[in-house]
C-alpha cells in the first residue's frame, strides 16, 4: 500500500485530472519498477535482478527481439567494489579530549584499495590548496582544503596534486556550501567505489569529504571561526593558511568483492533494408542506490525519477509499437551501474552486442523531472550533432523551447549514459526540464534536488505534473519516430 496510495493520489492530482491511458500506463510501470519490492535496484542486488526480470517481461510482451548476449535480452557486466564498511573518526585536542565525527554525516572517506586501517596526523588548513598555498608546511601533515567548485581557484585535480607534491599524508576537502546551484547534501548513502572487473579501483593519498558543518570541530582551538572561513570562501576571497592544534584520527574498515550485474538490450527491427545497419539506440538506466544511510528514518532509495520512470518510458514506447518497426532498427537498452560511473553503457561500448559503427545515434533518458509544466528543455548535444538538430525541430513543433545548458558548472552532460557515446564520436542527446531563474519552477526543482535527488524520498509520492509527463512522453515518441524514419543518418558536426 505504500506504493498504491501515492499512485492513486497522483492520478487525482489537479495537474492532470484525467491523464490519458498512455500516461496512466507509464505511471503504473514507474510505480511498479520503483516499488519497495525492487529495493532500490542497486547494481548486482536481488532487487536489481527483480527489476531486470520485470523489464524483460515488458520487452517480451512488446514483441522486441533479444539483442543481448548468447541470443538473450541480457548482457552481464563484471564489476569489482571496494567499500568502507565502518569508520571511527575524531579530532583529538592537545589536552587529550576528543570530538567524534560521524561517518557519512560529517566525514566520508573515499573508498580505495589501499586505504589505511588507521590514520593519525596533525592538520594544516591550506585555503583552496592551490600550488601556491600548498607549501612545505604540509609535509607530514593532513591537508585541510576548501573544495570550491567554481572557476578561478584550485579545482579537485590541482588540489590533490598540490598537497601530494607538498608531502601531505591525507586530504580533507571541505564541501563548497556556496555552490548554490547544486549544494552539497548529507548524509552520503554509503562509501563505495565500483569499477569494471580488471580495472583499477582508486588508490593513492587517503581522501575524505567533509561536511562544512563539521569544520568547527576540525579547527577547534585554532582561534579561527569556521563561519568566517566558510563566508570568505563563499565570497571567493583569499583564505589564510594555519596549523590546526588538534590531530585527526581514523580507524577504517574496508571490504572488497567481485560481482556481476545485468542489463537488457532489446531490438525492434527496421523496415528499410537499406538502413538495416543504422541502429537508433534508446537508453535509460535501471539501477539505483538500493539501501543506504537513512534519511528521515527511511533507508530505501527507490529511484522513481532516477531512473525507473524512464526505463518505464522505454518499455511504454515498445508496447505502443507492438512489434511494428520504423525505417531504422531500434535498440532498447536498460543500462546497469550508471550510478557507479556509467559502467553499464561503458561496458557495452567495450563489448557491443551489435557493431559499434552501426549505432547511428543515441537518445538517452535521464535527469528528467516532470515537476512543473513543460515549456523548455535543456538539450545535451546541442550544436554537436544533427540528431540534436532533429530534437530541436521536433520540440519547437510541439511549442517546447530548446536551450543549451545554462549551468555548465554542474557538469551534467558527463554524468549520464549518453556521455560515453559522445566521447566515442557517436551522435547522442539527453534532456533536462528547464526553468527560468527566480521562478516557481526553479524553486520546485531546487527543492526536489535538495530533498529527493539520490535520496529515499525519490519515490512514487513525489508530486508530479502529469500533464508535463504526458507532454514529454509525446515529445519523446515523436522524436524517436522522426529520427528513425529520417532520410539522412545522424552525424557529428565539424570540430566536435
């Protein structure tokens, strides 16, 4: 009933009093795939396996043909994980008193295969930890750095290189709380790093992500005010470096395992023999976070809009077609391990189930939030390829404005499964519901990001604008049909 009641409430929402049958079917599939029974679909988990089983039944019922491995719908992705299973961390003052730092709430260690079981050292705050700030005073100490996400100061790679060269024994990076377009959120769900089996997992200097709210504990006794440091950093001012009286101590337990996770590839054959080797790949990721650190007492991260709703939309499109193809063949991909680093899509590119050169274009569905009326879409790929031009034309025909990414600092284009295909030179697109600054739409989006994104609260109780969902689904169906039937194959543009 935790799933059914919110679904009934959504169907009665004033945003769309009478959703059409297609939108009702999409919403029902979304609810089923993100129900508690699927346990958040963490890659390789029993709940993920149940999700794969469910979507495979949808693909089969829609008369798709298997396009995975060994004549099946499935492709197995071998993975390896290192996980911090426990962490006892504290700051020890000169008088021997200690203040505890809560794992996943105040500090999260970066999982690494060579993360030490114990760590202890004096600390030095070195501002933004640029090469100029990370001097010899850091040698043998733990560097504490403000991790700004804005241009003009040391970025993550520069910070790490600078403190490593200076001889620091570990790096504590304070979250950039002033990065308001995507503010840091706590707690972390867990501390895990996952890679393809046989690919190196993180190693090197021990690193820790630190909640800005815990800075006062770190610098206790220094006669500096944490609030003043955070304010100055938020205003991009220079920061003074100083030694911290206390010591940072940590006892860390890690575990490693090898496992596999499956993804699904289905085929809707094309009708034009001349274009039989020009596949249009439609993707969305089936995996989520699964179980993690509880937020407001809930530890199950259902992943309704990230991304169960858009695996549901893939299947809904296939169901609408009932085996009837377009000119070009369509591949339907429910990727795994997106949340662990786009690993399912990257694995398919390494082990393609159809020749990679035959992928004409990729339409990816992720980062979509039907929370307010659909007036505009941010289009990743705009200006890069002719598939994006097709998407722009289709959208404008439906009175939807297409925009470039107006928040490039968030690096959203590289955080979805279309990115590996873009890197490989394959035309690809992805979309985000757009909003204007200082509007109710922006407030709704920011609220969703702060309270639901990668949180247990991303579940079917999310207040959706079902008219916006219906409008996007129509745009998607029209784009797929237009691109699949277009005379010219999509191509990358010069210089891209």
